C-alpha cells in the first residue's frame, strides 16, 4: 500500500472520528489506530440525560454472564430521551430481547440478550461513551 493511500485513510479516520480502521488489499492487511487526545475528550459535550450508575441488586455470581458492547459508541438505556429504559436491575429478560442501544456513527444499534436471565447490574450510565468490549450488563442465568 502506498504512503499516500495510508495518509488518505488516516485523514478519513480523523474526519469520521474513528479510532481504528483495517484495510485488506492484495492479501495484505493494514490496521490504522489512533487515540483521541485528552484535550478533545475533555471538550466533548456531556449529554443532558446523564444519570447516576445503577447499583448492583445482588453480587454477580459465578453462574452469571456479562453483556459487552460489540462496538465503540454511545450507550442509551431507552429508545428516546425521556422514555423508560429497556431494562432495570432485577428484570427477567428473554433471549433476543432488546437491552439497550449503542449509537455508532449516527446508527442506532440494538443490543439484545443472548440468553435468558435476570439483570443483576447495569454497568454504564445513560449517554456514556463505551468502547468495544465494555461490560454493559451483568446477568444471572436462568429466568
């Protein structure tokens, strides 16, 4: 890959606010990553609907599981700003049920339960920016 192509992709990453990009070309893989400078992080607007983190109803047991963010984005507990959250601590959820939304690049991505269970902890706050792999919920298995 030419240096000019890499510079073009780096510029695109900055323009779109991406922190990583992987390009495959002619059986070669190029991965570009960047971190957001501290001064930019400090000037990001804080969403008006910030809430205190929800406390654990019961400690996570060995039989529990975690629901992790599959992408970088903004966590939203409910479908709209003043709407009730999809789930609360103590709620019983079924496989496929919507738990939250993670907004990434103006796309609203529904995060669903991969198994039946009971929400034992909500690990992030509404409007919080989450990274790939951030634990969003702790669940106890079984319903």
